C-alpha cells in the first residue's frame, strides 16, 4: 500500500480527484448504486478530494511567496 500512496502523491494536483472518482464510480462499480451512488461518490471522491488539492495548492503558493529571511531584517 505504501507504493500506492507514493504514486498518488506523485500525480498532478487537480487530476487526482477525477482519477479517484473514475476508479470508485466505474471500476469499483459505484454506478450500480444509482443516483444515490453518484451523489455519494461525487461528494467523497471528487468534491472532497478537489478541495484537498485546492488547499494543498494554496499552501504551496503561500509558502513560495514568503520572504527568504524569516526574521524580517
């Protein structure tokens, strides 16, 4: 499972949620759960993961905008 986590974190941001949604909804047959399954897998696999990637992207951008000298001199 560790190799899977490394591979997941190596994927580009904003692509990961769509891949995960496809995996859960199509490959793992979430499509058989009808409209309730679509809503559940959309919220869990796509929407939530997309918010996580957006937060990661925001934190990375903020980190790169900080000054080089942490003391502020």
